[in-house]
C-alpha cells in the first residue's frame, strides 16, 4: 500500500513539474497558451457586460448594472492590453523581455483588483441572479489569478528546479477548458426563466465565427 502511495505521489509530482516547465520556459509554449487564454477571457468579460445589460430593470438595478458594466469594460481593456503585451514579448529581444513581463504582471494585477472589488459592491436582491453573477465573475477571476501566478515563474525560470520557489503556481485552465467551464457556469439552470433565457445567449467560443463556419462546426 505504501509503495502504491509513493508511486502515486511521484506521478503527481512529475505532472506538476512537467506543467510548470512548459509554462516557465520563455518559449512559444507559454506565449501561445497565454495568447489563447486571453483571447477567450476578452469575450467572456464582454459577455458579462452584455448579460447584465439584458437583465437591467428586471433582476439587476440600474446602479448595479452600471457597476458591472464599468468593471467588465475595464477588465476587457486590461485584457486587450495584456494581449498586446504578450505579442510584444514574443517579438522582443532578451534584454527587453523582463520589462514587458513586468508590464504584463501589472496589467494582470489591475484586472484582478478590478474583478475582486466588484462583488462586494453589488446589492442584487434576486438570489438566483446574485449567484449567477458571482459564479461568472468568480471563474473569470480564478483564471486571471492563475495566469498571474505563472508570470513570476516565467521571470524566474529554472528556480523551481533549484528549489527557490516555495509555492508552485496554480496553472490556468487551457483556453478550451476555460470556455467549457465558463459556458457551463453561465448556462447552468437556476429556475429563474428570464435569467436562464438570457444566459443561454451569451456563451463564448474558443474560435471565431469564420473558423467555426469553415470547419463545419468542428472547431468550437
């Protein structure tokens, strides 16, 4: 039994180390993954704004709708900045890359602070709507936090192998995993007919409309 447990632990550690190495290398691996994740986070933030606009005057007050729209719009702008910075990092020389990583880290921190400050400020009386907005913002925040946790590892690549990192990062979901989780959270039935009807129209996709059309729906 102890031997089986030891094997399981070694296997789990191997998975974690492999994942960290993929993300921590300043290579196309983390750049590509980061670009794909941010590319789906942007419409996720946009659709949150659109959802709240559809609910305004029903289960969301004008004041709360404005708070969410402001936070969602700012999150979208911050994510677009992160997207541009990742693209700049890819093209930059080695001397410029650390500075760009600092900018990426600052932009992620701004997005995180914006989303974290949103929920405590809301006063949505309908429990189903409150739970839905909380869950959707929560999954956005979790992915942003996980993405932010990877940046220090990239900046200190190799530190994990040397034992200098005391905390391993919680790796982000892949773009596809995030889309699936976001859509499942968004469309989970609440029993509130108006809310469930509204959320059904705001799912996101991993690929654009043209790509999905060109592949006959194979790409989601």
